């Protein structure tokens, strides 16, 4: 019998159906959804089936964001396993290991999904039949004597015969009965499997034949009052629902998440929130690159079909090759969401393989971006010519290898203009600072369309803390970017001394004279005496900051409103436990030493470098293990209201240490703080002194905040990491960890493959007033609108491309597909070209339009309000929102865009562009652009 026949008969079932069994702590919801789409689409195309039940038994803790995505993809039930042992014990005592998992922000039951939590230590056979693993192991018939696998409890399974079937059946039944007492119904799930099992037909035969004899014995002895049979996960949940309906009862409702996981003692799995931070950052670079490329590619194909009028694409445009690159990028990102990939818990060689896939996908996606932008920008489309060897446009960031940070290439300037193309991949109009490297200290930037001069600034490129390059200079200018636009700028050589150049101040904390400074093109001051001891200060229209002249670290902020908050930045080390026979931190576990965090100190005082200019000003502190920069942008509107923090970290010289950045503020936050779940929603956390320190760390994919009655301090991040608030007013994030031993959770090695790693943050201080008003769940805290916009900018930076040298300047025209920004609270998750149903590997004319209407906190309404607007109405006219883009067809679908989930024709479909988009909800549409 073929697999298809077994599927059609219900003997085999695909569960979850994602590309991987994804991590639920570090992954962003874009990637979680994308890997689910990729998996469901592949299964539908090649196997013709659709998953109905979820199976997540190995992620190290569980997030409600994942359950929301599963429900939206058409699944109605799921199984989870790795939950804190004390939580399992509590739920078992309450008989609530099966529950309806509801979103914290949902006042209805729309988001409910039936969840079964396995009650015991593991998901292997010794821990699934009942509470005694020594007994259960005797019923794993893959471990029969003579095989390669055995029972560690020294009691082996026995083949079931007529002579022992009664004794064996009763022994197993006793375990079943003990397990059933932990649940509210007599319907019992007993999984039979483990990692790397059922790979040989002999195991299938051994398990089936022996269990069937036990099941037959039960059938022949009705006085035992048990019916046992083989079945799929869906069979189990259907039986459970039948029993609940017959009894007229429902399962209890539960809200929240299951972090942080501990499997025994004080062994909390909070280390993997940060392990391998270089690759966690690379994951998010691929994610933002993929999203930008998906959107631009989809818009390009639609514009081509519209341009030709008959649905044809440009003859020289390699649409199929580019679509295959997109598919490869989707699958590389999807693969890295595995619960041993983005977590940083794979072996060194596997990490290199993951990194290589991410790296090559980014390079391939750049080709698609460049080619798409090339066609869209050309005024005369007949001039388009695709040349893969020498592309018309090139991205200005160059990655040399999978383990290296990107470097900007240097533009050679002359009196002939060089074209710079800037793509805004967000749905919001925004002012941003764009920086490129040029070969001279004087440059002039104009808008190519209007010929208007753009405000710019020339800064030094520091080859060493006190030595500026004489060959490269950083040109930064303010770009006003309409939503989803490609804007064109011209850069030329300028007359000597005409450009605004940064002015520098250099200090040493011990009062000693800084080493000789080499920066011949810039004004540099070296203050001494009382002047050198005075606090450093920077300001723009919205914020003023003070920093220590000794360390360069932030000390205080003041808003334009007058709100002042002490906010000190500190860096600290955590060590790990010492002593013989003591467990220590590793890739999974965070087991800090009894001394706790120790303030970072350096034998050599740091060099503190202050730069001031018309576009941005910053303070950089150069230490042995990290370079820390706080930057203010001199921008109007909301873009200038956040403080940019960047750390470049290198702890490769250390042994068993973890580096932490801590914010110490006077925000009266009590023992509560908030961290995000997968960039999708916020979760309140309470720091409890009765728990070990490592238990108070939680995952932070993109945001965390502290608040009191009058203020909120938010920290937004471009990468995932662990976060904690161990004392009132404090917030700390782990930047990197280097650990030289295995923590005995299956990896078999430490994590010592650290890289030079960049970590980027935005810090936002906001007034609070008018009560805790929320849009999207009254009892739940959300980010403010300003924080959402700042996070969007951080996660999806503009993409800069450079025009060719010595190329006749073809007429390029800006591409602006939208007439205005989308509403502030409406995020374009993706515009993803779907595969042609008849031609594998080719793009169809349909796209997946994915929208997320964000919930937000109104108590921190920005003044003045952002340029974008939002609506209290749930009904949204998509034609108006996306104007002047037009849709030939538009149909609501499930999150993974399977045709059977498409909304059926109805009266509502007479106006398919009018749709209900509720706060916090994601909506998916199958669309065709025209």
C-alpha cells in the first residue's frame, strides 16, 4: 500500500506541516508563518494533504504566538511537551493538562485551540505510557534483547506470547490507569516513538505485532474496561471531542506562555535565548531581506504585466530563475527556525552549514532585488538588460563570508553623478539616515528627480579607535522615503571644505592624554582638566542625553515635554558555577555563579569619542571586548525620538563568561516588566526573588519595556536575546556567551565558535497619561504606536543600491506604488508571489497578501502625532488603503493560502475589498494585482 493510500485511509497523518518543528522563543512571527506556508504549500502540492493537528514536542518552551498561527492555518488541536516540571505537576493535580489555549488579548473564543500537554519528563516511550519509566521502557519493542538499543533500568522488553500476555497486559494497563488520573476524560493519548525511530521495517513489525497482541487481549477481556487501538493524532482529538460532547462539558481555558522551561532542579533553559548571537542576527538579516525581495518582486511582475497589457513579462527578465532564488531563500529561513538552529544549540559543523545557507540566500536575494529595481526604475523599459555577471545595480553592503559582518563598499566620486537607489521596504513613509562610504571628504547629494540638495554629513571611518581612514569617508544624508518606494539620489564630488563634516572630541577616562589622533580631515578636540570631567551631552529637537565622560555610557535623558529619567547603561559579566561535579552553563542552560553579575572593568581605560554633526551625533566608547555607541538622529517627526544603541562585541578571549548590557533607571516598575513573544505580542513578566536568577530571564525577539504611572522605557532590538529585570527600574539583555563545556542536554560540546557580533537597539522614553488605554485587548499591554514604528524601522532598514561606474546615466524614475502610508497600526507582513499550480518552480499571477493589524497602547500617544493615521473601525477598504495599486481579484484565505481554506463566494464577496481587520489579528488574502 502506498503512502498516499495510507493517508487517504487515515492510517498516516502529517502533523503541523511546517518546514521544521520550529523554535518558539527566538523566532520572529514572520519566519514562523513563512515556514508554515512553505511546508503547507509543499505538502499540498506533492502529497495532496492538509495538516489538521499540531505536534511540537521538542521546542524548549512554548509561545501562544505559534498557537495563533496554527489556528489561522486551519489546525484545531495540538500537542506540546517541554514545559517547566513544576507547571506540569500543578496542571496534573488540577487535571488541566488538556485545555483550550486562548490568546491573552482575545476576549472571544475565536483564537482557541485544543492543547494536550504531555505530563512526564520526555516524549520517548519510557515516559509516555505512565509515570514509571522503568515499566514503560519494557513496552518499547525496539529495545528487545539483541538489538542496538536497550533499557537503562535493566529490565528489557519481552516478546508478547500466549504465556505472558496476561501479565504484560495488566502491567501496562496499570500504567495507563495511573496516567489517566491526570486527565479529565478517560480518553488517553500514548505516543509510541522517539528521535530517529521507525527508520527500519523491523521496528514497525516489532511494535505493531506485540502491541496488537496486547490490544487483542484487552478486547477479549471486557471486564478490564479498556479499549486500546492504534490511531493518528487527529483520531485522538476526535475521540476526545466526542467524549466531551457526550458528557456536555468543555475543557478549561488557559492564557499566556510557557517560558522559561526547566526540566529538573534549577536547570532553566534560558541560555539558548542568546547562544550564537551572530547567527541570530544573520537570521533577522535574511528575514528582512526576504520580505523586501518578496514585495519588490511581486510588484515588479504586476507592473510588467500591466506595462505589456497582455500579461506577459519582460522578455529578458529571468522571472523563473529569480522565483527559484526566492524559494531557496524561503527554505533557508524556514530551515533555520528549527529548534536546534536559531536557538544556537547545534554542533559547530552544523552551525557552519546553517550559516552558509543563510549567507548564500542573502546573496541570491540581492540579485532578485537588484534586477527588480533595475526594471522598475527605468523610464525606457526597452533599455532593460539582465546581466548576472555585471548587474546594473549593486547593494552597498558586501558580506565576504557566512561568519563575517557586512562591510560597505567605497564609492569612487567624480563630477559625474553616481546614482544611489534607496528602497523603503516598509508600508510607512519615513525619514531615515542613509550612510554610504565615499573616497573623499567632500560630497554633494541631490534628489535625482527634483534636483533638490539633500542635507548630508561627512564622518570619519575609524580604522582604529584613534585613527581615521584616509581612503574612505562616511557620507550620511536624510532620505524622505514614501512607502514601498525606490528613490533615486545623485552623489557627486564637491568643492573642498563645502561638506558638513563631523566634529570630534576624544577623551581618556583616567585623565591621561589620548594616543595621537590621526584624523587630518576633521576637527578634533582633546579636552583636559575640568573640561574633560564634565558630563557629555547631546541633543536634538526631541531628546537631550547626558553621558559619563569617564565611560561614555548614558546616564540621563530628558524629553521635550520636560520628563527627565535617570537611565544608566552598564556592562556586566556573568560567570558560571564552579566546583567539582557541579553543572555549568552551556548552549541550553544558564547556570550563573553564586557571585551573580559583576560590573565590567578594563585594565586599560576606554577611549571615548564624541561626534557632532547636522545629521546625527553620537558617543562611542571603545573597550577591549566591545565598542558601544549611542546615537541621536537630527530628524523631524517620530524618527528622531528614539536613541540608537549599537554594540560590536568580541569575547573570543574569554572562558565561561557572558556579557550583559543593563539599563538602570528610576522608572518605578516594581517587579514587573514586559517582553515580546515572537515580535507578535507583549507578555507581562514578574521577577520573583524566590526563584533562581536564571529563572527570571525570558526570550526577547524584538521588544521589552518597563513602565510606571508617568513614563515608559522601551528597548527595541534587531535580534533576539535573553532579557531580565532583576530589580525595579532595571532591564538587562545578554549580548554574547562563551562556554567551554557541554550542559548534558544532547549537544555534546560547549559553544566557543564566537564571532565579532553586532547588536542593534532603539531605546525610547515616553510620557504616559490618560490611563492605560489599549487598542487590541483591554487587559493586555501593547507597545505604543511610536514603539511599533521604531521597531519597524529597526527590523526593516532601507536597502541601498549603487549604480554602475562609467555607465551612461540612463534615465531613472522613482518608483512609488502607494499613494500614502498604510494606517499606522496596519503592517504589511508580506506580499508573496505564489507558485504556479501547473508549472513547478514558476511564479503564478497570484500573491499572498498578509496583513497584521497591531494592538497598541494609547497612553503614550506621541506629540505631534505620526504622519500616518489609524482607525477605530475594524472594517477596512483595501482598495483605498493600497491605492493606486489595484486588485484583479481578492479573496480571504487561511494563513497558509491553501485553496480549500479560501473563503467561499457569498454576499460579502460582492465587495471583497471591504474586510474586517480586528486589532492584533493577521489576515491573509489570495490576490491578483493588475
